[in-house]
C-alpha cells in the first residue's frame, strides 16, 4: 500500500480526463506538495502498470513528452494523439487547449 502522499498522487493522476494533459508539478501541487514533481515521476515509474494509471497524460512543464525517443516517447505521443491531443511543429502541446484544469 502506498504512503498517504503517494496515494494522493495516484488518485490525482487517475482523474486526468481523456484528451487532457497535466504536468508533473501540477500533479504534485494538486496532491499537496508543489515541490514534489520528482516524486510524481517516481510514482509513475513504480505504480503505472499496477494502478492502471493514464501515465501518458503527464508531461513536462514545457508542454512536451519527457521520455526519450526509443524509450517510450513514441508510445506516449501515439496514446495522446489517439485521445485527440495535437502537437505543434515543435512537438509541444498547447496547455490552453489540452491542459487539465481540475
């Protein structure tokens, strides 16, 4: 069983709607600690599969996929595109259009 804060992160990630994205820092802040973006990354690495988290809806504060090409980048981008999220010519996502505002 995850610790209380970790569970808050998990619960927050599960709430990101289809076709929307959130940042690591946004998830951390919503879970109660705006300084815990790295913990969000850790939780995603540990619990994504077990908790069936929509991990691909979490991106960095620049509006980009953080995973590197050949290490999950293509899958994350494809999953987002399947939900209607569009990327511009610099591979960025428009937060005004696709950002999750809980």
